[in-house]
C-alpha cells in the first residue's frame, strides 16, 4: 500500500503546483494559437501601395457553424485568428475609406496555419470585393515537415481493416515495416515507439507499450480496439515540430475528431467479406473429417451523426462502430499415434512408469486406454486424454479465431460568445478475441489465447480570446488502456484441471489464480516444435494512463507572433508480463515423457506485478518573426 500512497501524495503536489503556475500565467496572458487540432488564420491588411491599414475590422467566420471571430488589425496591419476548429472559413475586412474585402473558400486543416493577406481598394464600405480563390498550397509560415490527410481521403481510400494508422505511411518520411500491424510505423528511421499519438491535442500514447491508445495491438488481427475512421476529421503527421511539442524524438501524429455543424449530417456504412466468395484454404482439405470450409468472415459497420443542439452555439457529433471477424486457421500438425503412446507407456526410459503421464495420455497404469477418456474437443478433434486420437501421426486442426470490437465517441462544441469556446470529447473502444496465435502446434480450443483490450480517452478545452491579438487555451485530457492475454482455460486450477469431462492433476504446486490453467508441455519431435499442451500467458498490461494539463498563450505584436506555455504530464503503468509462469516441462522423447524424465523445466517464483509512474513539466517560448512577406524566421526554445 505504501507505493500507492506515495504516488497519490506526489500527484496532488504536482497538480497543485501546476494549477498555481497556470493561474499565474493566465492572469498575465498574452496569447497565440495552441498546439492540438486547432489551427489559425493570419495575415496583413494593406492598401494598394502595400501600406499597412491599422485599426481595420477583420471577421473570420467558420462557415459550417456560422461562428465569427472579430479582430482588429494592429499598427503593422496584422491580424491573427488562433485556435480555430479545422474546416471551411471566410475572411471579411472593413476599414474607413476602403471597399469591404471578403475572401471565401479558405480550408483550414488540423493544426495548420493559413496566411490570408488582404489588399483593400479605396471606396465606400458598402461596396464589397469578394475573392473566391484557393489559398496557395505552399506552406509559407513555418518549416515543419509532414502532411495532413483529410476526412475524404481517410474514408475513401481502400483500407483493409479500416485502421487509420496504416495510412501514416502515405506521409513523407514515414515507412511501415514489412507485415504491418502495430509497432511498425517508423518516422525518418526512428523507432516506432518514438512516435507520439495525440487526440484533439491531448497525449494518447500508452506509457508502457509506446503505442497508440486508439488502436491497441493484439496478438492476432489488426487491432484490439479501434478509432472509427468515419469519426476522424483529419490527422496530421509532423516530423520537424515546433518548440511546443516534445517528450519523444519521433513524429507527432495528431488526430482531429469531427464536430457538429448547423446542418444535420450523418452517415451509415457497412463493409464485409464472406467465406462464400473465398477459395478453400490449401491446409483445409475436403474430407470426412473436414466437410466444412473454414471461415474468412469480416464485418465492419457503424454510423455517425452530427448537428446543432442550438444553432450557431452548441454542436454535437457522435459515432459508433463495430468490427467482427471469424478466421479459420487450419494446420497440419505432427502428433503421436495412440499406438505410439501405448508403446512408449510400456517402455519408459527409466523402466518406471509415471502415473501422471499415463493419465495425461488417457491410459491407466497398465497402459490400456481409458474408454471414458475419449471425447471430442469443441475444436473438432477427438482426444484420448490430452492427445488427439489418430492413426497417421498427424492431425488437421479446425480451430477458428473470433473477434468482436465495439467503439464509439461523442463530442460537444459550445460557442458561448466571441470570447469563449468550450469543447469536450469522450472515446471508448473494447475488443475481445479468441485467437489461434500458434496454429502450427495448437490442437485444442482450450489452448488458444483469449485476449481483451479496452481503451478510453477524454479531453476538454477552453479557448479564451480577451482581445483581437490574444488567445489563451487550457486543455485537459486523460487516455487509458488495459489489455490481457490469457489462455482460454484461464481459471482452471492445475491440480484439478478439467478437459473434456476428465479431471487431471498436473501437480505444479502453483496456486496463484493469475497463473491458472494447464502448464506448457513440449514433446521433442512432435507438434512442430511447439507446445503440445497449454499456452504461455498470462500477460496483463494496465491499467495504464496518461494525464495531461496544457496552458498555451499566444500574442501578435507587429511582425512577431509570440507563443508560450507549459504542460504537465503524468504517466502511470501497471503490468504483469510473464513467460512460463504456469511452468514449462519439456521431454526429449515419448519414452522420457512416460518415465517423467525432463530435459528442461521452468517454474516461476515471486511476484511479477509492477506499478510504475512518472510525471514531467515542460515550458516553451516561440516566436514566428515575419521579417518580410516572403521570409519568416521560426525561433523557439523548450525546457522539460
């Protein structure tokens, strides 16, 4: 109990310290755009000669939500609209003695900067010049490397399994190791664990595994939890980020969730693959023992809905998605015949028969088959004791991996007034899988892996715009991950192990229920070198959590766009990762097995539970100095 109390005390002290620091920084705030999914639109208002127009009114409007941001240009004619939700915008400018100027069709991407300079012409304010021209695609405000994938690309590109992380390789500098799946996305040669995953600007990287909390990796399948692709507005990969980012040297993968708009919008979708359209697996031949083709079924379906609770003020977005699959894993496995078992029973290596070995083989101490021990496993094979009944020295398995994953999220955006905007989001996904993760040696459904994963993330932000040159954003977020790998026989004590109606006593002496189930037994020359009986788990990851407080302030001052802020991050991880904790027994031959002569044995002693934590503070100062219209200098320093 002492470590738990210590963690709690330190966490309270750290939280109090951060909140005090935040309060002081907020009272003295002068803001800039914040890290996260928000972007900014900035520029200069000039006359025809290029002279700055100070005091001009600039209105930046989110078209889909009809949310305006009213600004006033400074002495250098500059304006800066920070912390804007990604989407479609228009910029309207007015100044005494000049025609009104409006620029439409401005697309703001996640965590992006768009420079929109406005050149006004003399005339009456009642006259308006409207320009609907695409903003140049060339980035002119910073030296970041990376790219953004928009919602249309994410949803429409062919994507088996619909795991957005498999699209990261479309961005420059990112490669995926052969085979894909998790822990394979490398940025500019960095280890995959060096990448940072964020959701709405809040850390969502598991502190123990170093993977994304959204799409947790499992032993089989693509992912055990899933972030619905249709809920993603955009995601951006940054490989040369500014001083506001840190903690790891790899790429920053920032996922932005969709928001509701004034117009009701939604979608429903379903994708599937059915066994009827597939050829029969080569290792699943048609015969009396295998009349049915093993399945290759995949179903993935869901729906989204977004709209306004109160027009121009309060918006919502919700999404649900489910993925289900059943995949056959037929295999050709070498096993001892019943005759070979009886012969070895009668001629044990030492000449002395081990009664336990005979019992496990479904034989009595006279080496005669126990008739009541012959039963059929749910996997389809008949068993004499714990060994499949056969006369050929091999069996063809008929085991199936099944998985069900459900996930969804909800998001609320509230535009209280021109100075205050609030956002809250909650995501949850859970997956359960029975996986044939060692098909070359697994003969029973009792000895395959039962996997469970659950991921959650919640975030909230408050954007405060006290003046037309200042923005302050406060964000809080928590991401949580929990994962277990257990045998499907988990919960069965080794000293009273039930298999197909028979009870066996392995005599391992292990009483800890976490390490329950059959021990691993290996027989040299059989089961393709794998486990004849048992599975090597458990592996329990979590609950892991990462909590983050962020306060970022920004300010425009002439040609300088200053940004500074701080963050507090708290990582907590618990794990119980073991190998052979249920004990391992290896025999050099069948004769050794029946005499109880071990060639190798392992037994676990001690407690593998680990509870870890750390917390960190970071602060940064950044200056984007626009020396000339075509020259911007990005300066920054970070301390953590």
